[in-house]
C-alpha cells in the first residue's frame, strides 16, 4: 500500500476479533478519503462500530454477491474519483 495507489481497499474480516483494524488504519493514514470496505464472516456490532469509527466506508457480511460488490464500488469509488479530480483541479 505504501508503493502503489489504490482506488479502494477490501478488508476480509474472519472472526469477531477485528483483525483487519491495522489494515483499515494504515489505508486511511495514507489516504483519508480512500473507500475501505470491510467484509466479515460474522457480523459483530463492536467490530462494525470500530470499523466505521476508523473511517471504513462499509461493513458487510459474507458471502456477498458479485453484483453487490459492483454496487459498492459504484457507490463508494465513483464519489472518491470525483472528489480526487476536484482536489487536483483546485
């Protein structure tokens, strides 16, 4: 993540312990507006709240359909690109 630019990040969350915390934090330290999506095997309110408070754009339970991933990318990545272009033009 330190050497490449990404349009979005998907964090795979496996347990009720929020092991993806460090990745979410690191991604958002690099680019605060970067859409970070957390996909989890087991929904947990504490992990959900922590992910959203850290700045994750969404937190969803697996399995997730490809059409849902496409919708998430459209919902979160397009506004990110528009904002990035606007910031670059300013």
